[in-house]
């Protein structure tokens, strides 16, 4: 019979078991931290009506959508978890309690050009806090403590959560009469880390920003010092418009409370160069960098937005959220060998029998499972060496061997696969004192 | 601005938070049991090349596929987790250790006609054990103990795992010279529970089975008694072909070991009417029924197959597996109010502050989180009553209230939301003895 070549689409991650175990642990750690802070689970379909999913989208995103017809329906696969959240909150508004704190961990789809480390199917791990009409700025200060917990749990110490407030930037543009160019200017200064200061100046000149205004922009984004010093320097810019004053007030309160929420000072700072995208965010914005691996880019980003679901409802739903692109994060951390697993195997113990009657080995395994251990019994008929090799390849830390002698004595030997150390234990307590 | 109506496709489950919590708990319980028995996690793309995914499919399944083109590629959404497993094992054969035990919990897609309780997107929770060339029959006996553990964990006692062996059926058909009609006969007797004995006889007559052979078929499927008695009656049928003898030997060993694997006798039996589909299974087959809710149908099914991946490889890969259709199971159990959650909320505690400075409330929440509790702080500025209502709607079991007095005394009150009972605790140990 002719065979079909078993292959997986490019841009779709499919891991071998040992790596999948690491992936699942990362996913679970993130989920546990989200739950630790009281976020509620949410699960939405991967397929939505195109009309609903693309109510807002346009440009680059729309081109990447997996869109198709089934029956009479025009369908699309979700490309992020924010649009489904907006739909969900608008649809279920009367049945939700606000502030509505939800997490969602799920796959999203973007038909990007495939390249190393870029995926067309990838997990996003999102949290958002949605207010009904209003949402306290304290929520903006809580999120960095969640980011902090996650990266600590993932085994990192040297990382920085960089924060800014979009109102500061907008206030600055208003001050220099460049409100109409703000989207373009934000796009350019967002790249300063990548392209350098000179290129930023050049690009700003190209869109006809006057030299004195370029100077003001640079003066602003180059403000340095401690967070406290930066706040003081911002104050001294004497920018008097409402936007700027509100932004300064917000970021001051956020920075103050981030500390109270328990984030050590070395793990966060005010970074005035951060803008995060173009028109979605309206207040606090976040990016997170692993300091020794800056080239990875931000590993957790997000921010505050004015209105989540304006495409679906007249209700004003301000929110703040963050997102982790787990598939890419896993990919780069795994490439750099930076994943620190708690367990490298699912099973804690492999039970190997050297006798044909499996009664005693099964009963020992059952007992260990009742004690909460993950236990596999090697059930196939193979040589002892092959069975040990199996445990080794699966990185199972302990092996129990049961032979005639052990059954007679009511014991088993448990072997530490790392050290080779063996310990004898009674499975049949009644034989202990004979 | 005109609004798009926020709606979800029919046949796609989207739950409110309180129900989603129950769903996640069921999913997690199933996953934990799978891991308890040493199954490895696996995650495959939802999108595959149609050529790969549909290498075997045909008929009813093919019509239901979500299939579309993107770029130059003909793509399909997976409709089960077995075909992706076959692809994966064929593709990664050299990198896997056998027997390969994997679990996969994920969404699959079938464009069925929508009706109550039928879903187009639904979770399957599968385990399979795949052997390289051979696989011990003991694996067939282990699976019922996993089914047993799962339904116990889900809070059920009164359920029956029904088992049969396809070789017994095939041997019977050989005996009565109806091998060529076996698919058709199986299809008919598979319905006996639904349509009754008389209709089965009628349908068998319609495909020209002779009366004496219909009698033999009925004699076979009506064999009753204890498992031991059934085995004896099967023996006495004096069917001498190899198929039948092999089937009898297998089911005898499986039933013997199921008991050793710890499944109580009231939770499993030999049921000779079970066939499970048409040509996929070749040995042991399973169905699981909640005895008080037989109308739900089987809640966990599966069986032994000769060769997993014959469309992709010449390697012989026998396997045995089971599957739980979680979305439908959740739906019917929820409708029947049969879900017994461990926790009805994500948060264990809601911290409510009556003072403006949130320092102390935040520190108390941080401390409780460090102790492993899930804690939410109510951060919006609302009346006390609204905050309690929030805890109530989210079914959070404990609320901590912190006011001026508590801050001064270094205490907080923790309130049991069910009983109304309040307990005072010191958060500031230094104030304890003043």
C-alpha cells in the first residue's frame, strides 16, 4: 500500500515527549500564578464568524488570518485572545462580576511568513482586568507583581519590567504641536533600541519634525536616573497640558504601588522609550526583558486601554492586561538551554518485574499511586537491560525491580537512577519481622 | 459607530466563569489520572495538511471536515486525536521509547448538524499505548483501572466498564460462515440496546442471515451470568477456529488482570454485545456507562487495534487506547447537576479594604499567597456591600475585611461566607502582646 509521508506543517510546533514535558511545566507555572492572583479561567472557540472576529482588524493582521467558508458561513481562526475577550465581555456583560479578571491560555493563528522561531500556531497566555465604566489605577500596579512572580517561578532573577505611560508621550506631542503625527513618532521612537539614536533622528527629520522638537523628543526619551529622579526630571519639563499631568500622576502612583505589591526595585523601572504599538493602549504600558538575553525582545508585554469592546457595545469597558507568547518563549529559552524543569519525567517510578505473574508488581504500583506518586509499570516482555534503558530515556528518577527473591521476602529494591544507589523496602509489612 | 453583534457560533461551547471552573477541574482530574499512570503529554497542531490528515478517512467523516486552502496549501482541522497520533508516531519513530504511552487533551472539529448536546468543537481526552511490533495484553487490562480511577475522581461509584473482544465476534462469524457479512452484522448487533432484540432479528433477516445462524448469534450475545459463567458458556459453544480461541484466551487474561489492577468486580463486566465501530478495533473493546444515566451512552470508550499508522509507515504499531469526549460529558453532567466540584471558585480569599491606603491589605494578600492560597484584592473603589456581593457571586469562600481599627490593632477579620462566622487574626505579630 502506498504510504503518505507523515509530516507537520512548517511554522507549527510539535515537540518530542521530553520537551513537551518542559513546555507543559512552563504553561502550568504561568497558569498557577494567574490563579494565585484570583484570575478566572476562560475558554473561547478557536473558530469565530469573520464578521465578529474582524469587526476591528485591518491591514497586516487581516492578511494573516486563516479565513474560510464552511456551509454558508464565513469563518476565521482567532489571531489573538483579546478580540474573543471583547466579544465575550460584550455578550455576557450582565452575567459577569466586575472588575472581571480572566486568564486565557490557548492557541492562536497567524499565517506569517515562516522563519526560525516564528510560529503560525502559538500559545498566548493572557490576563486582563476589565472594569465596568471605571477601573482603579491600582490594577495597573498589580500586574507587574504577577509578571515578577511568573519569571521567578520560571527560574529567572535578572529581568526588568519596564513601564511607561502613553499619556506622557501624548502630552509631549501635544506640547510640541505634533499630536497629528503622534502615531508616526511613536512608531519611530519605539525602534530606538533596535536602530539607534541617529537613525531615529533621521527618521523624525524625514517626517518633517523641526529640529527643536526632535531635541525635545530626545530630551524626553533620554531622561535617566533612578525612577524617582526620572519623575523629578519629567516634572521639570514644565509640560502643562492635561494629558501629561494625568500621565505623570498615574505613573507616579503605579511606581509607588508596584513596590508595595512586592516587586524588588531591581526588577522594574520607568522607561520613557516604551510605547507598545500604535493606538490601542492609552495609559500604563509594560515590557519585560531578560537582561542577559535582551535580543529575545520583550517576553511579557501589555498595558492599559480605554475601551475593550467598542466594536460590540456602547458600554465603556476600560481594562489592563498582559500577554506572554508562550510558544516563542519556550522555543528561545529551550534553544538557549534556559529552562529549569522541576521534573524531567512524568513518572516518578518505573516498576520492572522479573517474574511472569504481575500480581505483586501491580499491587506495589497501585499502592504507590495511592500515595500520590506517578507510577508506570513496564508491561512488555523485554530483557532487564531494555527495561532500564527505557527508564533512562524517559528520565524516570527511580526504578523498582521485583524478582522471585523480593516476592518471597516481601520486599522490593528501589534504585536511584542518577546515583545508582539501591534501597530495600518492605511491600509486605507482615514479613517484616520474620 | 455601528456595532457588530457579539455572538458565538452554534455548536461551539463557551461557558460563563462559574461553569468554566467546573470544566477545568474535570479536565485537570482526567489529566492527573493519566499522569498518575505514567502517560506522556503530547500536543499536535490543530491544522494539518489535508493529504496527511485524510490519508485514511472517508465517508461520513470526510464530509464533516473543516477543510480550506491557505496560500497554496490544502489544509484541514483535526477531527480526532488518533490520526495526529499515528502521524506523530510514524514521523518520530526513532526518537520515541516503546511502549509509547501518551495522553493528549485537545480540541477537535467536526461540522456535524448542530443539535442540543452536539458540538462542532469539542475536547477529547485520549490515552494510547503503542507498541513497536508487539504490545502485551496486560496493557488492555490496565486501561480499565485508569477508567475506574477517573470516574471515581469525578465523584461516581455506580458505573460499569463493559468489555468484549472483537476476536470472539469474528470467530463466531467465521463459525457460521458469515465472515463476509461481519461488518454488517456487527453494525446491527451493536444497536441491540437501542432498538431491541426483535428489530435486530428483523434486520439480520433482511441481510439474508439464515434462521439457525441468527439463533447462534443471539445465543452468543445473550450469554449471561457472572464473568466466570460467561467464560464457561463461551467455552461450551465449542467454536474451534483460531480467532475465537485467541479471543477467549485474551479476554480471560484481561478479566483476570483487571481485578488485580484493582477494579472492583461491580465496576466491570464482560458484555458480548459490544462491538465499537466497524473495522478499526481488533481485540479488546471498552465502553463505560453511568448506570443511573444509561441514556447518556458510553462516557469512555476504546479498544485494541492491530496497526496504528499503516497509512504512513510499514512499521507494525499495535496499540490500545481510550477516549473521553469531555465537552459532551461536561454538558450532560452539568445539565443533570452531577458535577461535584472540589472548589467552586478560583480565589480562596477576597481581601477587602475599607481604608484608602492599600499598603496593609496588599501585604496581607502577598503573605497569604506565599502560603499557597489564591487571593484576590478588591481594588476598585466601591461600597462595602458591593464588594461582599462580588465575593458572593464569585462564590469565594472567605473574605478578609481591613479597616482603620484592624490596621491599628495589627489584626484582620476573616469571614466565612457560608456560615457568616468571623475570626480575628494578627497580621502584625509584634502587636500581639500589647
